[in-house]
């Protein structure tokens, strides 16, 4: 589980993040306090799929709260107003910014004030994680529920952790002491001749040795954390990237774009073949792919995020669009399943310029009702892209139109066997609410305009008059 650490200031908010399994806090950056901070915090939380926050709570040298403490507490209340499901914990801190700046200076690299805030947030979050590090329970069960926004240092989670830490230390010390006692019993007859002070010295030395061992273990763990911290910090230098899926793109386009972002073809293929737990995906045929379900949008991702996480973001958006627009029920009113409606919308997407989707959808729905072939060239192109993307076999339109594929609506009646692109909202809604017309033919003219007709002869005349070039383009 991911956790976000915040160093809250009146001008900037330092941001850090950590994975509860690694328990290593990494500085992410800072947010300006200008009214947009709530949106930025929500975006960071969404990117990390978390609603857990740790806020630094300033303390004076005497351990008392300050005016800044009250500011942070009010900030937490405001955060809950904007994110009601947020889980917030406080971590007492003092002079964290000074420590953060000293760390940055020691690295002998240039830095700005925002870098100090981000480093301070990482220190706060790391302190919080180490507070709980001796507890063997999972992170989520260690944290008290977000009721009173109490400080970690006074909460039950901290007390349990501290108690465990003390018990662990006592157990180690007792083990070392028992070992010394056993050795003492075995040499009891020899000890009778030794001065009592020498025996005490030996016992003390043994106990001291035990503490030295414990200290070395702690130092080793700290060194391992520092190394892991440096590794993750290096990986995070290229922080985020924007990834865009455009309406009308196919999974072939999306896969190529992911490879260009640095993912291997094997990673991409594995992600596209993975199982995703969405109800609307369970209503597809078993052989269906993700085609048509990766809703066109631009999102920001961290470098190195798994491809599965990227695809999940677009699938989540598709789920929202389906639910918010009641598409399943509206498609059912047209005699279509959700899968069939999305399939038809994907054809409408490829065939229609903006503003024409509803009329094109009406033509296709009318053809389906009459039992006619859809006769869509874009479905033929998709069939060839799957079977012969370089057009080595189907090198001319006559050959292309004869391709034996369940996507070829020039050859077979009914819908293609699946979506052929990612439809946008206008195309999805066009299938749900087509235009109130009764056309049976359409074409896009060389001038970019749409020409509709009721009969085949009218359609042929439109082609001869308006589509001398575009209608002869290779599929």
C-alpha cells in the first residue's frame, strides 16, 4: 500500500511517498499553496491509488505544539472536506527543514526551497514508518482509524509499536544473559576460586557484547535502507510522463505507443493479456480483447509504473462512462448487448466526422434491422491490420474486400466480431440515441462532407459526383 507524506507550509507543501512493504520514504516534489493544492493532492493520491496521508506536526524544542501545529491541524480538516475518505495521521516533528537542508547540502548538488520541503516530507514519512517498523502486523491493521486525527506519538498504534520494541529488546537481552548464566553454571567449580568482582566484570562484558551485536544489526539495517533509498531516488529522477489514448485508436496503436515510452514488447503483451476485475469486461465473449474498452484520455503516470496499472486507469474511465450514461440499458432498448453496442460505436467512431455520429449510427442500425450487411470499409481495414498489417498479401482493394474474417462486414452480415477502435462519448451515445432519419447509405466526399441517400442508385450517384478520390483509397 502507498502512503503520502506532507510537510505542510503556508507557501508550499512538500510531498513524499512510500510503499508500506518497503517502508522507504522518497521525496516527490512540492505543491504551491494557491488554491489548487487540493486538486494536486487528489491527483497524487489517485496516481498512487491511496487515501493514506501522514502530516508533519511541528513541535517546539520543549515538545509543545505551536501556531504552525494549529495550521497543520486545520489543513487536515480542510483536506477531509475535499477528500472525505482520506486517512490522516500526524507525525511529531521538530527542525525537520533544517535536517532536510543539511542532507541536500551533503549531496553537493544544487537545490531550491521546494526541494527542502520535499526532503522534509520524506523525513517525516520515514520517521512515521520507523515508528511502526517493529510491529509485525500489516500496515493497515497497525494504524488506528481516522477518528480524532490524533498524533502518531500519542496514538494506540505508536504505543503498541513502542511496547513491542521494548519487549523485543528485553527478549534479546534476556537471551544473552541466560547464555552467560548457563556458561557460569558449567564453570561453577572454577568460579569459586575467582574473585567476585571478576565474575561481575565477565557478566557485564557479556551483556555489553549483546548490546554491541544489537547495535551492529541496527547499523546494518540503516545502511541497507540508505542504499535502497539512493536506488529509488535515482529511479525517480525522471518523475512522471503523460500518456494519451485518442478516440479511434486501436490496441495496436496503443501497444506501439507504450513501447515508445520504454516498455518492452513482452511487458506490453503480458499486460494486454492480463485479467482485469471489471464487471463490464465480464460481459464480453471469452475471446474478446481490450479493444474498444480503453477510453480515450490523457493521464499522468510515474516512470516505471507497470503497464497493467496504466491500462487499469483507462478501463476505470470506461467503466465510469458506461455507468454514468446508463449505456447497458440504453443499448438493450436498441436490441443490443453492451458488447454489441460498444462494437457498433467503434465502427461509428472510425466512419464519422464530428457531428455526424448519430446519423451514421442510424444508417448502421437500420441495416442491421433489415438484415443487410453493414458494408463498412473500416472493418475490412481492421481485419487486414490483424492478419496482414504490411499489406503483403492483400495489396489491392479487390483482394482486401474478400478477406475471410469475422471483422469483414463487406463479406458477412451483422456486426463485426468485436470492436475495431476505442469509441469516444459521442459515438457511444450515438448508438444509444441515433438520429431520427431513415437513410440506408452514406459516404464521405472528397470535400470532407457526408452524403446520405435512401437508395443504392442515389448512393452510386453521390460516389460519382463527390467521391472520385477518397472512395478509391487503398484499404
